[in-house]
C-alpha cells in the first residue's frame, strides 16, 4: 500500500503482510504523513473504503 502526492509520486510505502484491506495500514500511512507536515495544513484523503475508515477514526 502506498501514499502518493497529487502528482502521483510515492511518499510512503507499507509492506502488506496479510491479505485483504486492513485498516491499520491506512492509519500507519496517515500517521507518518502527519509527522512530516505542519499542523496548520489541511489534508484531503481519498481511500476506496473511506466510509469504514472514517467510522473507525470517530470511534
């Protein structure tokens, strides 16, 4: 799984060790991104199961 900039350049990669779409991979990529950006930035995230990810974030 990877995190890309809007230009399609790879920023971070995660080696998926289990099959399927596990949410912890997405969370680890997002957490790593936030470590490298100022807190004043507004970030938009597109993810194919974002409704599930959003529900997990609010919990």
